[in-house]
């Protein structure tokens, strides 16, 4: 696997080595709480990487299926891992989070080795692997140990998703109204508008979703395992995408010299 240069294999091997290392002394309660806090932050940051991978993998798999290209699952996952720079991004996240908590990546690894038999610690390590495996399969990942708020029902999740779409459209119109706009600029506007829409909507529903956008996306991912919900969500997404395409066509035509 290493010879193939698979980031996925490197990641899984690294996690496996941590479990196989000598146990050493058990963690103090203070050390355990610090480690769990670090793992929570690592999970949230790596979740966003996996979410991006899932979207890319879904698109790539659709194109492969449509063109009937023959490729093994192992090779496809390796290519996706390299394309998305999964292992490199994980290393960067580990270093940044360790620095945030006043330690090094190696310090965190040692704590994980010492806590290898702790069920809570293992749940995060297993969660990392599950997130990545799902993402590479084009399936929306679920944040480890996520508890979906009681009020965040399937119906409410779709309602909030629709709110995000509406706010995104508002920001797009505000950004390009009355000014010339190239296709490149439209892409930048769309990216910024999406980011602002999620931030604004999550603030609006902070009491309902205290865990923020990662918990909301995890709820969507959980509900999307249900075919009926997945179909309703796709209808919502398709309608929004069609609306944005028409909007961009109008903007491009109106701004044309």
C-alpha cells in the first residue's frame, strides 16, 4: 500500500500503529480530558476535509459510471486520496491543533498510545476511519460521537437547508447587482455567498444546533441513509442549482459588453 502511495493506506496504517504500540502508563484524568478535547477538535477539522472529499468522490464516481470506465475500488480510492491530498491535510490539521493546545503532534500520538484501550478515545480513532471511508465512497460523512439534537428532525433539516439556499441567493444578488461580473468573479461570489449563508443560518439556529455546522451536516448525512429523505434533499438541491444557473445566465447576459 505504501508503494502505491495511497494516502488512505498511510492514514489507516498510522492509526493502526497507534493502537499496536505499547500501552505505557494510564492517563491521568487531566491528560484524558485534554486528549479528548484535542480529538474533538481534530475530528471537526478533519470532518470538513472529508465532506469536501465526499462531494468530489460523488462527482468522480458519477462520471466514471456514465463513461463506463473500468477501475478497481482500491485504485479509485488511492487516486481520490492523492487528488484530495487527504494525508497531507490531516498532517497539517494535526500540527495546527497540537500547537493550539500547547503541544506537538508527537505528544498527541503518545497520549493516544497510552489511552489505546480507552473506549472513548478509540471511538474517535474509529470515527476518523469511518468518515474517510464514507467520503471516498461518495457518502456524506458523520462526525464521530455526534448526537443529533431532538428538535433537528428530518423536516427541520430540510427547512434549514432551504433557508441556507435563500440566504445564499440573497448574497449573490447583493454582490453582483449593478456591476460587471466575469465568470471567474461569479465563481468567487458563489463561494463567498455559500460560506456567509451557512454562517448566518447556523447563528440563527444556534440554540437548536449548538454543535454548529458539522452537527447539522452529520444530521443530514444520517438522514440521507434513508432513501425518501435523500430524494427530498436532492429535489431541494436540484431546484436551487437550477435557480442559480438561471440567475448566473441572466447576470452574464446583462453584464455582457
